[in-house]
C-alpha cells in the first residue's frame, strides 16, 4: 500500500512542490489563476440574455486590465439593476473564469452589505474589520477579486474604507504585481434601466440599440438622487 512517512511542514512542502509542478502557483496565496477571458466571453454570449451592454463592458474592461503591462489602479466595475437581472450570475461567471476555484478561491472575497455590516451602531468596527480584510487579501493575492453585493446599502464610512484600495497609486514594480478587481452589485438604477428599455420598445427600437453613453447619463442622475441617503 501507499506510505507517507513525512508529516507536518516537510510533507506540506513536498505536496506543494508536486502540485505546483503542473499547476499555476506562486508565493502569494491562491494562484490558481486562469484568466480565461475567451471562455468568459463565450459563456456570457450563450447564457446571459438581454444584457448586451454587460457583455461588452465586462469583457472589454477585464481584457484591457489584465493585458495592461502596469495598471496603476484597481479595476472597478459596477453592476446595476433590480434583483434577478443577472448581477450575481455575472459576478459568479467572472470569478469562475478568472480562478480555477471560482468563488471558493482564496483570492475572492464576497461581502453582502446587510449580512456582513447589518448594524449602524457598529460601523466603526465594521470599517476597521473591512480595512484589515482588504489589506490581508491584497497582500496574499496578486490578483484579488472583491465583490460587494447590495452595494447601495453600504454605509458611507465603509465606502471611505474601500476607496483608498481602489484609487491607490502603485510604483511600477508594485503595479506589475498587483491587479485588484472590485465588483459592486447594486439594485440602484433598476428603474432607470427599465424606463430606457420601455422608451426604446415604444419607439419600435431594439434593446440592443441602447448605448452605454445614454444609460450612463441617466443612471448618474438616479445615483446622485440616492447619494444623500444614509446607506447610499
């Protein structure tokens, strides 16, 4: 039968070396990174219906970011729309095509506003905890994926905690190593998106004719109206 006399750290090092002999490994966390953008594009085209802008923007943004020699800032994508319109579906698909382990990857963190940060009274504690978790993930992974669900319910103090990690300027050496990706999933904008789609339908125009520029202008107005709310 099989016998493994090595235990503890020696065994783990040999097992790790064996695994990394045929897999993509590195010294900074889960490096089972596959970045299969071609597969993502194909799956979005085949499985995501009625969301032509999402397909175009997500693929173009990820491809450009990952191909950039030295991105100086994180990639930040915001998905808007009512529940059931595919935001979480796209986020899961992105994770599964960037990492072999998908959402289970050590480099993927998912935060759900009302689950992880439910009480106003503990915002200061949440902020410190979130900053620590983001720092640890960025230190561990050269390409972390940070997903914030129900982003419209994030307290403004938590947004302040996240903002430096998105806008942080790196040196050229750091930029060559770090490629953080932030996804914000928000129910805000659902009314605007449906209004625009209805206008196009009434005008006899195809949904696919809706341009990103038009939608961005209309969405910006709705988001500005919500900006004064305590959880926006």
